[in-house]
C-alpha cells in the first residue's frame, strides 16, 4: 500500500516534477472537487465545469517539469483566473459552433 496520501503538497509537487503518476493522482484527488466547485460557480454548467477542470489537470501534467509550484494552496486565489483562461477557448468554440449552425 502506498503512503503517498501522507505526503504534504510540497513533497507531492516535487514528485510530480519527476513524473510520478501517484503524486499526480493524489494532487488530483485532493484538488479536483475544489476546482470543480469554482468552475461550476463561474460557468453554471456541469459538463463544462468538468471539462475545464480536466483541462487544468491535463495542463498540470503536461507542464509538470517546467512548473514552479511552491505551494498548491497558495495558488487557490489564482484558481478562478486559471479556470477562466482555460475556459476562454471553450467560449470561442461554442460561439463558433452557434455561428456555423446559424449560417
């Protein structure tokens, strides 16, 4: 049995940078619901909120080696901004779909 859940966020982010999938999974499990809450509050759409949060974690994994994360909770005030940045392309895509359907 893994003791990964006993590690603090600093230890997890250190392991994340090395590509440790268990550390990523633990970060995901700790923060998915918090990010989802913010995304759903902003978007008022369950499917879109889930997709946005998945995008955030995809980006976290993809850029794990180059990110400098000192503390995951310290990033909480930035989460709405992060979600809105990830959300912007979605809005444009939805707008383009509506335009193409109308035309």
